[in-house]
C-alpha cells in the first residue's frame, strides 16, 4: 500500500538542517522523501504541520510508569505537603477497594514538602491501615510504605538492611517505612508485584496510550528484573495484548547469575539489549558519589566497587551486551571512565558503554573520553535540573553546580548524546514529556525561572536529534531515528512548529498525532488526553 504525505515541514533527522515537504510510505516503511515528489497512492495533506521522526526515550522506567499512571502524583504544583499528599491518596481510585488492592503514588521530594521531611508509615497509616500503600520518591531509588505494605514484604525491626540499601528506622528500632536506595525499595516492589501479575500486565498495556500521546515510539527499559518474574515476559505478554512502543531491556546486573550467559536477543519490536549497573544514588537525595564533599559534609554513597564494576564490564563484553551505568556524582563517573577508558569497543554500530545521567562532569573527564578508544554514550536528563533546581542549588557547592548537566559539552565530545527522561524519577507532573526536556536543554531554565549554566545550552535541532537520530543509535533502534528510505514509517505531527516557536514556548509544544508503520496510532484531543493526574489517567 502506498501513501504520500504532502505539504509538510518534515524534519528528516539526518542532520540539523535537512527538511522535506513530501514523504512516500509503502508497507510501513519510508519509500522516498524529498521536496515536491510525484504523489503515489493515497494522498494525505499535512497542512504545513511540522513532522518529526518518532521520538525515542532511551532511558526510562516503563514498569514504574505503568504503576504511576494509575497511581497518585505526589508532586508540585498540587502536592506541597504531607497533608496534601494524604488528601491526594484518599482520592486515588484504588482507595477503599479492599485489602488486596495497593494504593500507589510517586514523585515526592522531601525538600519540596512543607514539613521538609519524608512521609513515614504513620503518615500513610492515617490514610489506610487495611490497604497497602507504596510511594516512590522522586528519584525512584527510594520509597515509602505503610504498615500493611511492610507486613506484606515481611519487614519488621529484625529485618537486616539489604546490600546497597537501608531500611530507615525510628529511635525504637521500628521501621519508618522509608526504604533508602534501590535494594531496599525492591523489597516492597517484589511484594507488590508478587500479589498480582495480571495487574502489572494490565497497567503495562494501558500505558501504551501514554507513550503514543507523547510521541514516543521506542523506549529503553532501564530496570529489567528477574524476580518475581522476568521483565522480558512482562513485555512479551504486553506486546501480545497491544503494547505498541518498541523496547530495549537492560537487566539490573545484581539480579543476574554471573555464571549464566545473557545474550542480546529479540527483534526491533522487543529485545534484550544490555545490563544496568548502579554506581551511586541521586543528587536530590545527597547520595550521588562525589570527589568533594557536599556543603553539608556528606560524600554520597558508592554502590559499586571497582572490582565489581570490572566484573560487570567483563560480563557485558563476554555476552556482547551494552553496559548502562548509572553515575551522577563526579567520583562515580570518574570510576566508570577509569575502568573502561583503555578498553576497545566490543559492539559495532552502537556504544558499548553508556554513562547514564552523567550529571557532574569536569573538563578532564571529557578529555579522557575523547582520548579513549571506547565508544561511549552520555545519556542525560535536562528535566532533572528543570524540576529539581532547588535541590541542586541547596546541596551542591557553586563549583559543583557549575559542572551540572553540561549538555553542549557532551554533544561536542566524542560520545553520543542522548536526551531522555528517567521517568517517573523526577518531581514533575509530566516527567517524560520530551518537550520539557527540550525546553530545558535549549533555554537552560528551571521551572522556577533559575538559569542553570547558560553556556551549556544547545539548539532546538540538536535537542531533537537527542530524541531521534542519536537516541536510536544509543538504544539500538536501527529502524528508527530518521525518516530516510528503508526506515520504519514512525513519525509524529506537532501542534506547533518546534523550530520556529519562541524558546519560552517550547514547553507548550505537544504531539497532535503519532503514526507507527504508516498508520495513525493516535490522534490526540488535548482536552481529553492521557496524562499524569492526581488520580487515574483520563
């Protein structure tokens, strides 16, 4: 079947300047693209609208998003105190549904709450003691549960801290419900997921609409799990039920048996791509691992030793997998560079080593990357400083702050730059909207108006490439990223010309339509869109 799209402003995605006005699609692939081509087959008039290649979020947490979409947003501007959080949780559609139904929330940041502390089990017990309650902190490393959730997870005053995590406790030894870092949070997540695989599957399938509404046709699942079921199984079943975005899965290294091989597998719709390693925590939690102390005197936490990182790198090389390494603090990033800079790439056509977040980087680090034979990717999130500027200003020294999210320097380095969301791991009501990230990368402005290292701004086309061409290269989505002949006909139509609007208006750009394989996957009525809400999506 042939379809010709005419009268458009089509960003091809091969570089920063190339546009076309006509595109011919045949059997789900781009057949030809250029200016004023002779139409063939059905003709679709784009009405001068702006078209981009389908967007790619190469670092996100779809399982968390699937949970969050039917949960409660505990974020500004609507939730600014624990009292408001309690009220919001009582408005959850899950509230009052019985002891087998979890009430879920996401996105709180204690520095933004009026009480300037994290909620605890007693705060959540005031909402319900019959139903388990689980809330992700904004970084999705830490979380909080009520007494019922702790009971289901088997956590009490005698439960030891898991390796790499901490169960916070009151003075009398009773767990507060706050689970610090991923290893501790997983204790609650496993209890929640073990209760109902069907609920997880239903939530995952339903989340497909959310991605399409944001123009996301491909995603990187950065928290692949082996327990209580494999993440691959969840995706396989979700795809059968209609989950539309393509996905690459990265399994958490700590959950793998190092003596059992894990090979890249699958196809362009769904594939196992790599492994994930955590070097440190988050800046907003003062747990990113730094060379210099925070002004408070804290140094952050080191979650992976040099020896363990070398084992993970060796596992990735042996199995021909990418290794994606969470590293926010400069000490964590330096450790990654030290271990990998003298190695040669083991993958062709895509980076062997991905440094995720790369939040605080010095000139010396970029020099080492540029001198290295390794093929690196730097996958970062401008929405972090957009949404969390207060935490960064409060927790970092001026010298540390100056090295934050150096997007322009990343792009000018020998590493590939990918822009992504890490959603829902930031306190913003639309954490994986590509357009807030593009706005932040271009204007360097935070939501509160603060300017964050203005000299690290990039242009709109450069930012778009970070969500299309370069994100495809990083995530291994070889059939996407550009609208060139032979690529999948996955594209989005925007409500505004992103290349012509004022910088301040970039955050108001939306996707009007998302097309996958040359078919309209969604035409979005923005008055009834599938968005993050205080209750359920509508």
